[in-house]
């Protein structure tokens, strides 16, 4: 009996990797150097939806703080989006003074959003 399996299209994943790489200010060459692969391999993943090996997949999502839930469970609300994960990563690297500024800004945004409802 032949089991029918839908093949996963990695194009959306590649686009997310490209966006996350750019958000972190990394060139393809810099990212490739960090995970010890050829820059053209990253270009193929980003632009053509090439299937990365499981190891490269893991390294890309952990290094770039990309949530994989959005790809595997597209109809399910994820705990933390890629954008939230990336923001948390940025917050880890700022000082207490910077955290105070971000907290004050977030409170103001929340107030404005609440007024608009």
C-alpha cells in the first residue's frame, strides 16, 4: 500500500529566514560563516524553498529566533511569534536603563491601543 503524504513547501520558511536574517542585520555570507555552510545554500533556502537538512533547519531557527510553530501549525495560534522571539532576544542585550525606556514605551502603546478600541 502506498501512503499518500503531502510534501511540505519550504518557500514560506525560506522567506521567514530571509526576513529574520535581514532583521538581525546579517548578510548571507555572515550567516553562512556562522553555521559553516555555503552562502549559496542559504540563498537556495531563502529564494527557492530548498529543503534544509534537519541540522541546518535547527541552526537557522535558533540563531535567527524564528518560531517554527507558524509553519507546522499554521491554523493554531502560537505561544510566541517570530517577531516576539526576536524582540525578546533584543531585550536580553540591553541595559536596565534601556529596559525602563522600552517598558515605558510599551505602556504608552498599550494605552493608545486601548483608547482606539
